[in-house]
């Protein structure tokens, strides 16, 4: 085709397309969806609140502005722990939190956030996306008019901050420790006194001696909170939160009311947000741990095998107790437990096997 006639043809096409657009009825214009996102985090809270912001931005950008998500920090639109109900009834279209906050709705929710001695971040993603977890989660949250997604992960957490060494199970007896969720029930069995405190109250409570110990997240968030100023020993591993999943839940009718391409965009944004948060935590945990040890002289300690074995046994009992609470919890537990069973062999020779091999030659 000669350039001249091509230009002519292309020009004609452009005019026709323009005319079609101009003459199109208004309903053909892309519909805009304005969504309110309620969160369980203080606005812009490092890692978690910023993770919610990032998810909102992904949805806005990927949809070319057809969905505009406005993020509200905890308490701005509804209190933190009313996010679930607010999205369920449609006061807001989308929420961001962690599933174990909703154990009052159903004990089964806890399997989708963190289980002591449960699954790490890679395994949680495996279970949810390929091991039947998402279907069960949909069934569970569907009862509340919600569509749930894995939208972030802290990776494995740390065991916590202590002002005395924990050498035997006796050292845990009577210890007042901030610990949420199923980990708190395990600590209770060990004779400690778990205390539930929101993030902002932990530092002053540890400083005043109102609590003896605390867990929070990992080096990144714990450095930001300054726990090294009021506690000396930093224990690992975070047996109680091996790969905590951050969730986003969408009002089911709002999600199903989206055209298919926007549903796909929201779903893809959730997956991208999961990887992004895990990547951020990995990078910042690495550098923050170095800073805690070299700059702030934090003493790192590992719980002994004996302590971990006993906590593991208590965890088994606690989680089996969750399964007994109702039929749905039993169904989710069975799926989770069989995935964990399968994960153990590959986990040991895969990630753990490699890490141990690397440590033979390469030191920090
Ligand atoms: Ca934690």
C-alpha cells in the first residue's frame, strides 16, 4: 500500500471511530466505581497501612481510574474492628485487615491469617491459591456477603521481646506477655498471662512494667516501635505467626456487580499487593535486623528445642480445639492440616535445606 493511500484510509478510520464515539449514548461511557476502603490499621502505618494504600493505588491505576478507591484509616469511617461488618452491609465496598480479627464471627477465620506452627508465607499462598484454601475462604466469607483475598504477608514474625532469658518452660510461668490470637491461647496453656493490647499501647506498657514481654511483628516494625529501648532480648523464631496473611475483603454484591475485566483487575491487584508487601517486609527486615544488633546492641536468642516442642504440642491442642467449634472450622482445619502435612518434607529439604547449606559458607 502506498503511504498516501494508507494515510487516507487511516484518516477515514479515525473519523469514523470519532463519529461513533460522539454519537454513542452516555451508557457506553465507562462507568466509574467509587469505593471506600476501611482498614484495621492506623492511616499510613508502616507496612500494613501503607500496604492498604498500595493496594488501593494498584486498583486505581490498573483500572485506569474506572475504580477509585479511597482509603480510610482505623476510626476514620468506622472503628478498626467494625471494618468487617461495615463492608458486609455495604457501608464501605472494600476492607483491609487480618482474618484472625474476625474469630468472633467464626473460629475458622483464624486459619486464613496465622496458625501457630502452621504455614509460612509461601505455603499460605500455595494453600490459598492451589490447595483449596480460597474456595473454603469464599464459602466462609460468602455467608457474610464478602469476597476475601490474600493481599499481603508479613512473612515469618519474631518470637518477641523479653527482659529476662527464657531458658525453660518455668520462665514463661506468670509472664505477662502481649500476644494476640491463637498464640495467646498457647501461652495460657504454658502458664503465662497473655495480654491483648493494640499497637500504640505496647511500648508504654512494656516501659512501665505493666507487661513483661511482647511480640509485635518482625525487625522492620519492631525497630520502628523502638522496643529495643525497653527490652534486651529478642527471641526467635515467631512460632505463633509463621507467615501472617493480610487480607482484603470486598462486598460480594459490589464485586459481582463489576464488569468481568474489572473483577480480573481487582483480583490481579490483590496478588500483586501480596508479593509487594512480602518483598517490602523481606527487604526491610534484613536491614532492620542488622541495625537492631549492630547499632542498638539487641541480644538475639533462639527458644530452645525443648520450649519449642512444648509450645508445638500446646499449639496442636489449641488448633484442634478450634476445629471442634463448628462444622466449617472442622472443614477448614482438615484442609489446612493436610496441606501442612504435605509441606513438611519439601519445606525441610527445600527452603530450610538450602538456608542451612548456604550458612555453611556464607555468614552475615
Ligand atoms: Ca504479631
